[in-house]
């Protein structure tokens, strides 16, 4: 038996020597694995690009005049919210509504024939009618509202007025649907 190595018996009872891996051989093994794990490297570049297109979105809240109990003027407001790409010019139009007539917009009684006259303006003094006279022409008495996109939400107030009632109308619910369009 060699000195410093204990005897170990292997298969078939043969005597084998146990080999110790010294610190030197272990270091060589670790360095060799680290070098092969790195290997070669090659770099390239990735380019990124995007195209922003002219776009616009709008949302509209209902206009509610509330309960009407006596003849008089009734006013209400609502909002149109637009989000258009920065710098995009656009125009907002309002058509005559489902019940519109030559004399203006009308709320029609559900299940009946009675109507209530009303209109929509771009300004609080209610002097600038809001329509689509410069586009579709369904409501030529009023024009569009022009603006430019900021990339953020922009709010525009719609000013409504239900005209004076000379006599009380038939009780019931009255409504109309006005199409709001953004042209860009």
C-alpha cells in the first residue's frame, strides 16, 4: 500500500487507490469551466420606431333639462370631451337631431306626437348656434366648433335651452338624439 493513500477495495475485491484531487487541480477545473461558459460574444443594434397618426376620440354626456312643471325657460349644459393627437386640427358638429325640423330641434314625447322646442349653443350667452352647417348641412342654422388637439382631454360645454312654453304640454317623457361628429 502506498503511503498517504488509504486502501479501498473495488469490484471483485481488487485493491484500488483513492485519489485525492488537490487544490491545484480543482482550481484548474473551475477556471476551465468559467472560460468555456463565457465563450465568444457578438453585438448588434436594435432600432425602434413608431408613427403617430392623426387621431381623435370623443365622448358625450347627456343633456338633461330635468322636470318641467310650468311654462318658462329651462336651461341645461353638458360636456363633449375630445382627445386628439397634438396639433391635429378638428371641428365638432351637432346635427339637427332625430326630431329636428326647419324651425329647430325638437324633443318628442315618447309614444305621442307632442314636441318641445330646444336648441344648442357654443357659448354661455347662447348667441352662437351649434350645428353642422359648414359640413353635412342637416342643421345649417349653426356652425361647427373648431379646435386643435393637445394630446390631452379637452372639454367643450354645450349650452342648451328649452324654449318658453306658452301652454303646458302633455305629461310624459320627451327626448331627442343629436349626433355629435368630430371631423379631422
